[in-house]
């Protein structure tokens, strides 16, 4: 999580400010730095609070991060998924289908505000209920009943990653993981199998 209004910095920029190549900084300086300044996300991209990083580099006490959550905090897909009770892939699918804002990108990390995630949590995307279907997706011009439904992308991904698994088994697993009925997921899997990849 990036606390609200807190500038961040990555290791490449830290090394540049130190005047050494990134590989040198990682070999020589990163171990001690990482012990004192925790990365804001558990991911392959190491991003740090800029004020904490500068304090460490200048030999000053490291200021604490805000302890209380705030609506403007920035969350990655894993943190958002934990709040929504879904998988990170589902969060990304929601964003690509306008069930969530597209988010913002910080050092190649796609992030959403806590407020956006909590709003989505309070109005889950259920077919035919308020807040569920993005604007402009309804009406008689739809190609099929699930057009624009982010669950269709989840179903397609499940078919791709588990090609030999019977659809009834896939549907049961998806229903358990993402909600909705097994029969709904069977229909989504059938539609995903017959819909050309975008």
C-alpha cells in the first residue's frame, strides 16, 4: 500500500541518486537498506516511501508511515483482492471491463484507491442488480447474455489454464472461489469457449 499523498521511489532512482550503477547498489547497499526501509509492496517491483528512503540515505531517523487507513491510499491487485474476497486476476478483469476504475500506474505497478475498492465491495458486480453492470453494456444490441461480464474473462482464463478439466469441475471450483452458482459458471464457461479471443 502507498499511503495517501506519499511520494515513492524505486531502486533504480535510489541508485541514480547515489551515483552508482543499479547492479552495484543492489550488491553493495541494498541488503542494509532493505533491512531498515521496507518495500511498500510484496512484488518483483521494489517501491519505497521516498521520505523513508531519503532519511536512511542521509543517516536520519526513519519516519513512520501513517497507521490509519485512508480512502486515498493506493492498493495493488493483491491488496484489492483481499478486500474484495476475490483473486488478483479478478481485480484486473474488473478494471479491464469497467467494473473498477482503470487505476493508476506507479513504477509499472497498477494501483487503485482504497475508496474505489471499498465502493466496489459495497456494490458487487452481479448480473441484473444495481451497480453490477457497467454503463452502456445492456440492451438489445448485446451479442450474448454475458457480454461485458468480467466473469467471462475469468472463465476463459480457467479454460486456457486447465484444458483437460471437465467443465462441471471447473464451474464448481469457480463458483466456490468467486461466488454465483455452479450452473451460472457452466453457462459462462460455455460462452467463453464459443467466444473468439479479443
